[in-house]
C-alpha cells in the first residue's frame, strides 16, 4: 500500500489554527490591539461595524513595518518578538506565537497599510483567505492599519455560529476594555457603527477606569497597594455596596496583560467575605507585577490563563492586601455582624418611604361557588375579585408587613370571613388533589398541633414555621407553603397583568431620574429604547453614560426602576430576545425576585393569610415564576399512617 500521510497545505493548516485563535470578532480585536501595543503605539483607534462581523479596523501610530515584514507577518510562526525558546521566560510583549495574523488572514479579507517612520513610502497589502491579492507601494501615514472584513467568509458554519450583534459587541467591548485598562499610557478611541463609544486620553489608572466605566465609578473605588518580594500589587476594588449582580467588572492584569484566574478571584472574594449581599459580585481592577520568569503565559493559545510559580503565597498576599484596604478605608467596620439580618433594608430601598402592603379581598364574593374540579381557579374569578388589587409590596424597615384593608372590608359583612374560608379550602382541595407532591417529613413538627390551632374554632388559622413556610390546614390535611416562592408567584402575576392591562400608560416623575451606566450598557439600552417606551418609560436623554428618565410604567415604582433596568441589562447581555412580551416577563420576574418577602422573615397572621389567599387566586399557584414548587400537601391519611 502506498503511503497515506501528507503534510497539510498551508492554507488548510492556517484555517485549522485559526479555529484556535479566532473564535469570534472579539478575538480579532484582541490580537490587533495587542499587536498595536507591542508596536509601541501611543494612540490606537478601533473602528468596528456590526459588532465586527462586517469590519474590524485597528489603526496605530506604532513603529510600522517595512515592505518585507508587511508580507512576512501573515506567515505562520512569523514573529519579531522572540527568537529563542528562552525568550519565552523573559516576555515583555503581548504576542510571541506569530500565528494571529496568519490565522486571521486565513478566514477573512484583510487589508494592511503600514509605514515605518523613517521611510517616505509605505506598503499596502491585500490578502484574502491566505492568498495575497496585491502588494503595492503606497502613501500611508506612519504606523499600521489593519482592516479585517467579512470574518469567516470561507467558513459559513462558523459565521452562522456567531451570536447576535449585541452579544458579539459585548465580547468586543470586553477585549477593548481589557487592553485599554492595561495600558493607561496609550490613547484609545473606539467607534462602533459610526458612533464613538470610548475616547480615552492618556491618564493615570484610576482616571482610566473612570473613563471606561463612567463618571460615577470614581466614588466606588478603594485603592489597593502592596509591594512584597514576590509580587507588586496595585489597583482598586469597588466598595462592597457597589457589588454587581453580574460578574462584569473583574480584572486581573499580570505584567500588563489581562488574565483570568479562578484562584486569584477566590482570594479577592475571600477578602470580601461577610461584606457582600447574596448573589452579588465585587468589582475589582488589580494590577500584579511579577518577575517574568516566575510565570508561564504559554499554557493557553489566547494567553488569558497563566501559571504562577508560587500560587499559594500570591493568594495569601492578595487576600490580606485587599482585606487591609477595605478595613483602612473604613469599609469593613461599618458592618455589624451581630445585627439581625432580618432588619436589613436592601440598598435600593434606603431612603424610600415605606408603605404597608395590602391585599384586598372582596368578601362578598365567593369565587368557588361554581368551581368545577380541574378547571382553572383564576378562570372562575368573578369581576368582583381582583387578587392583584393593591398587592403593591413595599419593604418597611421591619420587613414585610400587612396592611389593614382586609379588616376594613371585613366590617362590611362580618360573615364574609367564614364564607371565604370555606371557599378557599374547597378550592384548595380542588387544586391540591390534582397535585401529587413529595413532602419532607422532617419539616413537620408537633408544634403544629398546638392548642392555639385547635382552639381557633371558626376559621382555619395558618402557622409560620421556621420563618420560611406557612402551614395551613385544609379539609383533607394540610398544605405547606414556601412563603418566598408563593409571594414571588403572586407578585409576578400581578405585574404581568398590570403590564398587559395598562400597556403604554406612563406615570410622570416629579423630578427626572438620572441613572448611570457603562458605555456598553448604554448601547444595550439604546437598542431596546423603543420597547421601553412602549412599556411606559419616557426618556429625556440617553447619552454615553447616563439616562435621564421622565416617566416610568405605572406598575413600577420609582425605587424599583434601577432594579428593573439592571436585571434587564443582565439578561440582554446573555442574549435574551428583546421583544416586548419577553421583556414584560423578565421585568415581572425581576420585580418578583427582588420584592418578594425573604425566607427568614417573620410574618404576622394576616400576612400569612394574605399570602395564602392571594396564592390561590393565581393562575398558576403551584410553581414560582422560576418553576419551583410553591407548596406541598400532606393528607390526613398520610399523617395517620405515621402513627400506626
Ligand atoms: P505575534 O504578535 O505573536 O508576533 P502576529 O501574527 O500577531 O504574531 O504578528 C506577527 C508579526 O507582525 C509581529 O511579530 C510583528 O512583527 C508584526 N506586526 C503585527 N502587527 C503589527 C503592528 N501593528 N505594527 C508593527 N508590526 C506589527
Ligand atoms: Mg500578535
């Protein structure tokens, strides 16, 4: 048999290698920006169209290339940055593999214009799918400009694999920010689809961070500094109260190179221990300088992961340094660890007036009179009963508290109570018999059957267990309701309903509300401006770093606006479609999530009743908006069996 092994042709090898280096437009942006930095540029301009799918252009005023290098740079393993293997341990440059340009040229239409400062004329090269189309002498400015068009034009599968422009732009901005934050001594401009997103003058690091993330960032930063034998640490962490729900603003730079390190990240979060609200992530911008020979950058093709010689020492130093900074700037002692967390007011509620939440129930109406088994409970609700009416939750500083409208109504017709309750329990039966949930025996204790419960003769009292569950007797046994999930369901349906009923209606704010966002977040907000307006938002201004809001949807209160927008932005970054219904759903979910009574909150009897009543007025009482079970049932027979 003849030999079958052949060397791959260069353009095929390049395409394969390209898969490793270039995953998406952002990869090209990273490589081109880093090359410009390596070329000693003091000014770099990035121009992008359609999130980089159509065009990525990087222009620098660096040292440029001569005619030969302008052609050579597209060859695989062509690099000016290292010549010996030992050089790998003394790296001062971003690049060294010499494969980025070869990879990019293999999968796109690339145009290079470059000129060395000392030369009169420069070079213009056009290369498409690894084939040089033309190379000419040309009159071009000092420095280098790469234009990369039609990325993946010859690999349709890859091109189709690209995400929406929003998502790809997020990646491009990420890469831009990483390079810009690592090189505050270089001026950067970034233009997307004709609009200038960033213009960053040469400045100190703090100012650079502020220029990248917006004017409000400055007050959030706590400086961090430490010099030891193995590492020099410099940078900033954001005060704990500015921790974000998304893990966006977390940066490590090692010797001016952005890196990812789960291990070092852990060191930072460990320093923040006890200072953060659940589900929030600290922002940090940390610059580490280490001797080049104590790290290995070579372990990952895109060079974002590196190995440290002495990881454990680094961990300990980093953690201690940040702890120290947080303490020194009076961030840590503010928190009182003995304090009852039940009494904590979420930040977003601070300074807002507390209004008692109420649930109004029309006691004349018995929604269950005509109830047929298996039919939707909400479908049976008459017009006199609106479970959502006045379900406008507000946290008072003592947590969730009930209003008195229930009592007010009760006075109209005292007998209403019993009727209602008979109904409720029948209705519960109807709903509950169709649900066959598992239950956890251990959660049920003898205290449930205490005297108080048995002596409350004429209506069925509920009982709060572990500040977490509401236990309520029903004819066939009892139900155990998860208070938080149930409340989420109630709020969710309330908001969904109010969005659809009162679509387009807007409430004017007394004073315009200004909110500050990063450039990328502003881009996202602009992209959904029409949908937001449709929902009832009214904007005076959407600039590059702030929005001024004049009106908001009637169903959202002013203090909730920032929560709603932040959650929406988080979702959009994950590529959630931006149509109105999906947005309603998201907003309703985020409000339900943020405003529902927390596990661990004590509920008064009335609050418990309100939750029970409202839950069973919901269209879908069995699950929370996040698909979690809201209640389980326990039949008398089952309890009886335990005693046999
Ligand atoms: P690497 O950066 O790993 O060396 P690249 O493929 O990114 O590999 O670039 C190949 C070579 O092209 C570089 O080593 C450098 O000599 C040259 N080069 C690339 N971009 C520029 C630029 N903007 N200015 C000057 N030279 C450049
Ligand atoms: Mg390079």
